[in-house]
C-alpha cells in the first residue's frame, strides 16, 4: 500500500524564492500533564514532531519551523470574559475555589491542571502566529498542531478539553483586519465553541463535519443550527453517522464544502484538522484511515490556494497516538508539497509498531449497516442543500 503523493510546489510564481511552509511548534506544547487516565496526551505533539523530523520533512527545501508565543490576555479576551480568564489563571496556579467548577473545571474533561493557563495561551499564541505568518506573506502555509483541540471552549467556560478557544481568538483578530474568513473543522466532534463565537457574524463562515450529536459529545451540530440574525446561513453543520468511512466522508465533503466556501469567497481559510475520525480512535466511532484524512487535507489545500490571503491549519482531537503522528505528518507534507516515504522510518522509535503511513482498510461493515450510514449522509446533504445552499445562490 502506498501513500498518494502530492505534487511538489517548492517554487514560487514567477521564479522567485518560495515562501516556506511553516510548522509552528515547541516542545513546551508537549509538556502539560492532565493525568494518567485523561485521553488528551499533549506528548502527541512531540511524537508527531519526531516523526516529521525522522521522515525528512522538517529538513526539506521550503520547510521551516517557528516557535509559538503566548497569546496576550488582551488577545484571549477577544472572546473570553475577564472573569473566566482570571479563573483559568487561578486554577493554573493551584488556587481552587467553588468558582472553578462554575467555569467548567473539575469535571473529567477539564481537570484543574497546574500550568493550564500557560499551556492554553501558548496554544492560542501558536495559532495566531501561524495565521500572522501567512497573512503577512512570510509563509505560504502554516500548521500549528497544538491548536484546534480547544474548539469546544466557550466565552465563559472550559469544555471538552478546551480552555482558550484559539480558533475564535485568532479568527477575531483576522476579522479586525477586515478579512472574511472561512473556518472548516474536520474533527470528529462538533466545533460548538467556534460556532458560538460567530453564530451571528456573516464575516465568518463556519463549517463543521463531525459525528452526529445524536451519538457523540457535545450533542450539538445539527443542520438546523445555521446561524442567527445577520449570520443566518453562515453556520454549516454536516453531522454524520457512526462508522462513516473514507469514501462516504469524502463524497459528503465534496457535495457540501467546496460549493459553499467558493460562494462565500473568503479572504482566508482556517482549518481544524482533528484526526479523532480515525477508525482506531478510542473515544469516537468513525472509520477514516490516515490516507482518507490526507485526501481531505488535499481538498482543503485546493480551497486554501484560492484564498487571496492564504491558508493556515491547526490540529485538534486525536487520541490514538500512532494515528495522530502519522496523520499530522501526512497533513503537513501535503501542505508543504513534500513526498513522504511509504514506510515509517526505522529510526522513529517513539511509537513502536508503526510500519507505514497509510493504513490497511478497516474491516468491511455488514451491508445493512453500510446502507444506513450512507442513507444518513444522503439525508444530511439534502437538508443542507435545502437550507444553506439558497443563502449562497448555489
């Protein structure tokens, strides 16, 4: 089995020097410890970085690394309330109080971990850095893999592993610059916090493809959640049934995402690349492979290349370490136009047992289940075409 190879695009139009594809990363982003039973293991960022390095991706022509910075409190408060930000700081410093629970800490998803403020502000600052590099012309694309997982965080509450919603914080900064932004979220969980951040704002198009809230946290993300006021029609949800696999997922994406994004005509594309859609992920129920995920990233790349101010990506969910490391390495290779080897290099030993970047196909579903999953997707596409497409003249 081979990995489908993107074309190389290290050159710049007109023969000039290429702007690099930039990975925004530091090992500090891999240091937070949420406890031995928590599904989110930030060490996954270091594993992914190690695999990128072992594969030759980070030393390839036209690829560079930039360290993230911390988001300032002023930047964080573009979305989050002052009271909430101060509560996060207190939790981070070990000052637990009854208010901590009111702000979402103390539940299993969001334990009161020491250093959580610094970790979340560094994730947000990394996403800001990635977008700034692209919009200022210093990078042609940028990937901040420690971002994105905070897409459930609300203005005044931690939720679903999310503390500071880096996507909302970053996109609000882009909107302040006068940009129209399309946000596409392919995480297995609905991007509810980002949707909430822009639900009435026609300057930001949010699209979330996810396992339906009928079956998975956060229980939202249905087609009829389409925005309000001036933002009506600009929140797009594509809920899918458990066991959706590569071909059906990609068919659904093709039916919905490119027509709406192109009609919206964004200046900038911001994408969340959660890989908890993987068939081995321990807390979700989808059936994507790493190669199916990479095909999705190729589609996003095509959309990003049509945006005059560019494209940046962040990470997201992903709780099978081997799938995360391979998929995000493949994603950044697609962004950079780099040909990965078919096999995981033997000098990558952090995650034993990985052999190829591509997966063997998961077992076939029973025919009746396959038909139900497909019918679910078809109903969703029909509903979106009825409800959303007319808004964009599609």
